C-alpha cells in the first residue's frame, strides 16, 4: 500500500536524481518550455519554483546558491530576466499541460512551461 510518497525516485540514485532535476531546470529556464514525462514534469515544477523564489531575492547569497547548481549564464538569465517577471506573483510559476501517451512505450507525456 503506497502511503505519502514524498520523492519520486525515477529508478535512480540520489545524485543521479539531483543531476536530472538540475538539467531539466536548466533547459526549462533557457527555453521556457520543455516536453518530458508527466512524473518528471510534476517533480520539476516544485524544484524550479523554489529556485525562482530564490532568484527573486536577487541578493549575493541567493546568487551564490544558484551558482552551485547552474552555470553563470543560466543564473544571469534567471535573476535578470525570469525572476523580475514574477515580482508580484507569490507562486505558481509553472504550468503543466498533459499530452497523449508516447507511442513507443506508452509513457504519459506533458509539457511544462513558465507562466507569462
């Protein structure tokens, strides 16, 4: 019986899961829209929203924390372009749109995008 599963494991070790989330978030911040599986999109939504909230502060400490995760190019775009868009918004920076299942393996597919 499944009860209150907090973390989706994606059949990966912790370091691999962290790398997956960082890479998906990097692609989301650079392209503003990505197509992935529904489970990964749901996990990415929470992960990326915490990062955007951190970037909204814009202070030196926040910049250093983000630089541990991403390159300077991604951090600059996140702090200077993406975070100011959500200055008056308290949360809900992403939108998940469900698509038809993938033909090859039947995996549920979704598009995750930043809300304008």
